[in-house]
């Protein structure tokens, strides 16, 4: 390639630049719009709930982008139905948890509350009462707890099936 010209049979790399459409607000060489720059992970913004599903709520952010608040990020307490807490067109403060740069925006109402932590308090565990502490248990302690709980469950199961058969020792003829 002498003086910027190609001779017959020579190859050279070719780079294509797409020309922006008239009135388009695209950055050259990227797919991001100017509104995308307002989405900063970790920031807290106001949004409007545009839709509610069984797994979360869709929130429209300033700039027109829509993100999802997963049901586990609605409140510090157990949420069975989001409609018990919010309805469509409610204005909420949300924290931006993640943004993939294209379309997925993960949001949290719970973490946007003052004094909120990133960890969630778990509800008590069924009829057995509060959850046992999970902290710094050794493997042997965990195994012993598992074996004890397993034995208790097996004993309950045996009692239930024996009662259905007519008691212990009653065999089939």
C-alpha cells in the first residue's frame, strides 16, 4: 500500500462508521443514548410503578427507561403480593442495583429506604419457630443438627404411616 492507495491484489482493514440519523441522540460508536448516562449503579432516583406481576414491579425511571424491582427487593418483611404494598402509578424511590448497558435495570425499593441494609432479614421458619443461628457453626455441629432433625422427621413419618396401617406389628394377611 503505497501513498494510501491499494494495488491490485492487496488487502487492507476496512472500518465502517454508521452515520447517525438526523435528530438521533446516539453517541458515536456506541449503542447508548444520552438518557443512559443518567443511570448510575448505586444511585437513588424517583420512579413510577407501571406494572405489577407475581415476581416484581416494573418502574419507569426518569429518562423513560424501565427497570424491575424483584419481589424480594420490595420490603424488609415477607412480601406475598406486591399489591399489598403498592399499586400502579405510585411514585417510589428506588436504588439502581445493576445495569447491563442495554436493557436490564435491576432496582430495589427496600435498599432505597433510609437506614436500609443490603441484606434482608428472613422471616421465622414455619411452625418450628425462629430460624436457628447460622453464624459460625462447625461442620460437626451442622451435621449433628441435620441428623437430629432428620431423625425427628423420620419418627414423625413412621408414626403417621403406622397409624394408617393400624398400629405397629399389624401385618397383612
